[in-house]
């Protein structure tokens, strides 16, 4: 896998064109899985793992890599399958999600493929709620399953999803000003996390699971004679989504005369300084890395305060 993540600048150019590159890998069987290259920092043969007392059963151990210590998760166990077992010839995909780095143990790494988000689809509706997929696609006639890493991390390393008591003012719990926010995210876990913050602020929400669904929802509002920019305080959108990514969704909104004034906050687990440049390129109003309930609450509060003059949180909170 030497050089598999070279030319990152070239890959960055795909962003904003509804394209992505998937790193394909396998676990114990023939099934192929994928992960967005932009979330991958490094791929390397599995290093020596040290046991961690009291660890989650999914964590095979910790490894010392590049001067730091990372938890290494058995990806097969994490998605409800049998452990990978012997790892003498396994690989570790080091990723950065939600402001932290972690390693995912896999049996083998195949290659990188260039794809269009329109070829990435939500999991089949009959898959139920227990699966760990955020999307599926097909490469060379093979089904590729894209794992919901946010769900795995929520189960193995839960984060505090509540707004701090020093942030949430007494006025918010009494209802506050009722404003409507459109949430666009393909991860069930991420949608629930955002909804909890909105509920704490007394803000109503509408949910859509990808950019295409969200755009259709907005266009339907326009067709009914409604004005989305007046009905919605803001849109909180993920970037990585099947059918249409957040960058393309934002660009489509900005190019529509009836939608162009909508306030869009891009809210994503994708890391990297290029995100700020992309926010400007596609015309989003702001960017926030997942997931900090306090920071998200501040962003929403600032927007609502700007359009209504009402404060949903304590002004003195830091």
C-alpha cells in the first residue's frame, strides 16, 4: 500500500464535483467494504498491539504510531461479525473522525476507486435498523458496503451529546423562540445527536438523509408557493452523503433564485484544512467539525439571534 494516499491535493479537486474516492478493503470473507479516502490518514501493516485493561471488546489493543498511541478496533467485531482472529498479516487503516484519530483493523486492503456520489446509494430499506451501513455501491460487479463509522464510534467510544448546563440557559428549557432547522445527514447516529441539541434549544427540525432528498424537499416548498428562506432558520448539512454530497447540495441551493438566501452550516466528521476553502468555494455560510454539542448550540443560537434577536443560551457561557 505504499503511496496509496499520495497526491492528496489532486484528490481534493474532486470535492465539490459530487465525486469521491473510496479505499476498498476486506474483512474475514469475500465482501468488499469502502471508506472515503479523505478520512484516511495512513494505511500500514498491523503493528504490535498492547493489551488495554478494561477495554471495549471491539478494541484489539493499542499501538504506538508516529509518536502517539492509538486504539485499534477490530472492524469485523465492530459491525457485529466474528473477530478477524489472527492479525499477523492484517492491515490498519488510520482515520480521523469527529476530531480524533483511530485505527481500524482489516484483513486486506485492495485499491482506491474514483466514483460519483450519485452512484452511492442508501442501504436497502429492508435492511432494518441494526446494520452498520451508511451506503452501498457497486464496483466491477461487486457490492461494496460503506460502513457507518460514526455508529461504531458512538458504541465503542461514546461522547457526551448533551449541551453543558453552563451553556443551556433557563429560557431555552421553557420553549424559547420556535424556529425551524433542516438537518441533512445520512448517519442515523449523527441525525439523533443533532436533534437532541435542537430539542434542548427548543428548535423544531425536519430531517432528510442526503443532499438529493433535501434539495427535493426545498424545491417542493417553492412549488407550493412557500419561501424556504423565511420558513427555515438554517440548514445543518453533512458533507459525505449518498446521491448528492453536501458541497454539491450547497452549490445547487446557491444557484437557485428562490433558495440562494438560505443559511447553510456544513457539519461533518471530515477533517482537513481544505474544508474551509471548500466552504467558500461552494458558498456555505459556515463550517463545524463534528461533534461538539456546545459548539453546535452556539452556532445555531448565533443564527437565530441574528434573525430574531432572541437568545436561546446563556450569554456568559464560554
